[in-house]
C-alpha cells in the first residue's frame, strides 16, 4: 500500500502517514525501524505494510516508495 509521510519525530522515530483517501494513520518506532530508513520528510511518498482493518489498522513497515 502507498501513503504520504505526514509527520515524523526523529527522536522517537515515529509519526503519521496519510493514506490516499486522506486518513491519517500513526506508525511506531518498530514499523519505522523495520523499513531501514534513517530519516523521513513530510510529503515523501512511502510504501507501508499494515495489519488489521478500520480502527484496528496498524502499520508494520514504512519504507520509501521505489518505482
């Protein structure tokens, strides 16, 4: 799934992405670290992996979108 980086806190290595429908979804340190990134800037296009649905949607991986 693709999303856009919305917020990112470099100290906690967590933040939020916006899904294509505009829904903000938070990600935690584990999801950020799983992607191997060192930095994330708002507006960057990212690829995410998730588990669960609706209210229980949880991001398990955040990495840069590559073509």
